[in-house]
C-alpha cells in the first residue's frame, strides 16, 4: 500500500515537471531571480558604498512590483524629471496644443502715409521653438524676423514713430528657477524660459586654441552677434577635453568664460545662455525692418524694461496684425525628451501654469503638476519638485512614484502613444542610442535618462518576453566610480529587466 502511494505521488510529480505552465513559472522565477541577483550585486558594489540608490520594476498588466530596492527613498532624478513635466503637459494641454506669437501695435496706423503713430510689439506666449535650430530645415534660409518684416511692409507700414517692443509678460520675469546654480545658468543648458524665447535663448562663441597646454585660446567670432554683450574670456588650451564654462546671470550683459578647450582647434564652439532673449528678438526685428527701408524712430526695447522705467505696467490697447503658430505639442515634447532639452521643459512647465492661471510661473506650474498626480490617486509623499527639466538639485522623487506614474500613463489611451514615442529607444535614439546593442533590450526599452555630477538615472518602459509592459525607474546619487562605469552598471541592470519573463 505504501509502495502504491509512493508510485502515485511520483507520477503526479513527473506530470508537474512536464506541464508547460510549470516550465513557464520556473523560467519566470529564474529571470526574476537573475534581476534580483543583479540588484544584490549592486548592493555590495564598493563603488556604491557611499551612494544612495533605488530601483523599482512594475508589471503594468498585473499591477504588481517585480523587484525593488529602496523604492521609497527620495533621490535627485536629474533629467528623468522631464517624464513628469512632459506627460502632465500632454494630459492637461493636449497633444495638439500650439503656441502662438503675435505681432501687434498700439497708437494709430496712418494707412495713407504708411506711418505707425505708436509702437510695434512682439507678444510672446512662451513658445520655446521660435527660430529654434531644433526645428529648422535646410530649406529654412530666411530668418523669422525677416519674414515678419516683409509682412509688416506688405501692410503698408513705412515708418514707426515708436519702437519695436518685446512683450514677454506671459511668463514671470524670473527666467530661471531660484535653485539653479551659478555654474549652470551661464551655459546653454542653463538658459531660462522667457515669455518670448528666441533662437533657443543661446549664443555661440567660436575659439581658436593653441598647439600646447596653457596657450591662450582666442574668440574669433560670436553667433548671433548680440548688441552690448561683453564677454571676458580666460580660456586656455588644454589637452583633449572640453572644460570651458560660461558664467553669467539673466538680464546681465557681462559673461565670463573660464576653463580649457582641446589643442589645435579652429572655430571650436562654446555655447552660452542669452542674457535677454526677448530683447534680442526685438533687436533682430528692428534690424530686419531697417534693412528693408522701414524707418524706426526709437531703439528696440522690452515691456519689462519700459515698465521698470515707468514704474507701472504698460496698459495701451493694441491691434493684432499677425499670428505665428508653432508645431504641435507632441512634436515639441518628442524633441524635449529625445534631446533632453532643458529650455523646452522649463517653457512647458510655465505654459501649464499660463494655461491655468494666465501667468507662467514656476511655482504655479509645480503646484498644478503635483495636484494632477494626486488627483490620479498617486502617493506623492517624498516628491519635491523645483523645476521642470531636472537641472535643480532640489528635485527629489522615489523610484516607486516614477514607476507607478509611468504605469498610470500607460493606461491613458489619449496620451500614452505620444508620450511613449517621445522617449529615447535603446540602441536606436537619443541618450540610449548606444546602449543595450545586441540584447533583448535593443529597440525594445524606451526610457528617459538623467545625468549630472554624481547622478545617474533611467526611467521608462520595456516589454517582457511574455509581452507584458514593464515600467521601471533607477536612480543613483553620489557613486564613487566614473560616470561611464556607473552607466555600464545600469545598462546591465536594464538588460536584466528586459530579460524578465
């Protein structure tokens, strides 16, 4: 009797072993175990001995956490912050939202004599793509201000008794968040968002370096040529790396450049933030008008400057004569995430506020974003938002929140595809273009990366071998190794996530 029972139990056990469902569960267990092994290896990695780091992986279909470590720890996310800003904008503004920039005038237009008895205004609404190199085609050879000038001339205007005035009042005057650091704000990636952005709010210095270390590097030209800007350069010839940084504040025409550039370079580019993009836009239009023979009595200015002089806000009624329309928001967000464009992200955050409160303020945008996700039922504890792009070290978020947020986005049929398509693809595009080549993650994993000094992060989606959509977030702060080595470690971790069944 005992022998028969034993044989029966053996047959049942053998049936389990040959059952397909058993094999799948075992494989899944093994793949998850491999991921957890990778996580355990990082736990004991000496390069992370002084680091704070976190990971969270969620199976969206099953709404369950596959793996996590320190997932409730608030960490600095760097540019993965853009996930929060861009997804919220798609939801609140709509993928087909377009920016509009207006040409307007006050006073009276004498049609018979072609004289404008008043001022010509460029009224911005925060469009970050106005004359942006990101959207320029080779066929776009005529600057937008030249196009405007031709239109104004076609309206019969031959003389302006006032001035060309830039109106950037759609956004707050403070172009950059208060928590950005001095070392960033003078460089191109630290260009703040204006109510009238122009030419990516940046300028380029072209340098000629020497043939040996320590030689003076000379500025050969500037593009564009910004009136009144004063550049003081201490740049020297270095070895092979670009280590030149520009220092300066918004609305300040003084820029310092310090550091080194590689040897034996001609027209080596160092990019900085424009002091006042709205003023330069007015100056550019003023120049375009004068070049085609339209007389202008007064110098170009901005509404901000005029209000400071007058001590009160300009209240003149205006007549609108032209509207410049941008690309749709989904195309702007695609470039924001693919290029990790800080200016675009900051402009989008302020646009969220402008659309709701009629003024583009950082804090109002932050409050709207936070409340949006709270209303979605997400636990926002441990979330601290200081800007839209991730440049501020005052930002903090948990990987659990990021992964959960990505899961929530995946259930929104209206915005998910637009958002998903905006993320860099492993082995194909953006900051992930060289990652995960020849692995199951290649052309599968879609994620936003984040990088700044002592910060590496990734967050996004990957489809498992079973076809389930996984969301994940990884953040590491204050690692001891090189940024490249940390990148390699996280690449291995993302491949392990992609190999999960």
